[in-house]
């Protein structure tokens, strides 16, 4: 049975923290990085992987990753090529490279322990404002505002009574969420509950308001006014340089030895110039290396 918390109302906006947290305890998704005993490093890995990537795609990759490399030092000891292969089809493979660099710094400079304060976390490779606060909050239970797209959307609707959030503003967004945080040790749980609400109920395109625990939502009280601007068109993937980069990486991940340019060209025969551009960008990002013999391989696999 979920633990029912005593009534506690957040300041300024009258969003009941107890109602939100009790909802979360009953309806949250069972995600493995939320389980007891998951280390700060493993939570950091999940945050890297979840950037711009659906949970369903992250779940199997994260599970395999933390079984294979449960610590920062284990990840740091792997080759860059091993890391890129393990990243699979999560997309944005520069995140894998930065995660590998981050693991190296944590293992070397912090005794294999992920730092617990936001400022130190921000100095790590690949760690931005959201990720630093997420790790401090979810791994170390710090009372810090954690703001992602889902949180911004919930705050925009429940607090400001608008359908869609304005352009991100870290100062404004952090101040909004800070005003909502309970003053006690329930703050980290409130933060993850706020995020979960945006991910599963207060969604962008089809919010399920009948399931929302925030009865005093300002957007609901105003009669659900529509957005001021038309919804943004979803980004396409098919035919983009991102897709070509992914195809080229697929070839390299599947090969045990460096491949020729002709073998890469087979992966994308639609537009030779686009294939050139995608390959050059992979080389510039340090994800792919050209060998002395003129072949291509994943970074760290040169022969």
C-alpha cells in the first residue's frame, strides 16, 4: 500500500504536494533507475540516455549497460568503440562519447564517486544544467529545482494557466519550480512526481486531465484556453543527415575490422554529397577514425 502523506501545500501557487506525491506513489511507472540501491553513476547514465530519447528505447540499453559497466571506472576502462557499440540505436551518439569522457573524469578525479553538488556536476563532460540538478535531486535527494520539458509544461498549465510553455528561461523556470518545492525531505519525491505527471498525464498533445491529481490547475479553471501559437511541427528524421550518420555507424558497429569507403557508401546510395557530409561530421565529432590505410572504423579501434 502507498504511504499517505500528511497534507502539505506548496507555496505561492497552491499546488498540493501531498496530492501529487500520493498520485505518484500509486501510478508511477516502474523504471529500473528509480529502484532502491541504484547508484548515482547508474542514475547519471540514465539521464544521459534519456536526453531526447523515449523511455522505451532507453530501458534495454540502460539495463545492459549497467550490468556490463556498473561503475564509472568500469565504463572508463572500456574503449570508445565498445561504448559506441553499446549505445546502439539510442541516437545522438556524441552523448556516448561524452558519457565515456565523464566516466573517465569521475574515476580519475573523484575516486569513482559521482559528485553530489550541482556546481561540481556542471564541470563534468556532457553534464548540463538539467542533468546536474537531476543527479543531485534523484541520486542525492538534494532540494534543487529539476526542470525538463515535462516539468515546464505542467507548471505552465497548473500555475500560469496557459496551454504551452514559452521559450525556456533557466532563471524563470528554476524560480517557478523552486516556489513549488516542499520545504522538507519530500522535495525530491515531489520533483520526480512533477516530471512523471508531465510525461504520462499532462502530455503535450493529448493531456488526460480527468486523471490529473491537481484539481486546482489554473489551465483547467480557465476552461483550457488554447495555445497562442499553432503547435510546432515534429522534427523529421527520414532523409536527414542524422539518419545518414546512423546508417554509417551501423556499418561500423557491425564490422570487426575497418571498412572501406565503398562499404560505407552502400549504406546510403541516395545522395553521395550527403553521405560525404555525414561521414565528415562523424570524423569531426571524433566518433569515427580514418586508419593509415584509408579505411574507416569507430573511434578507439584504429589498427
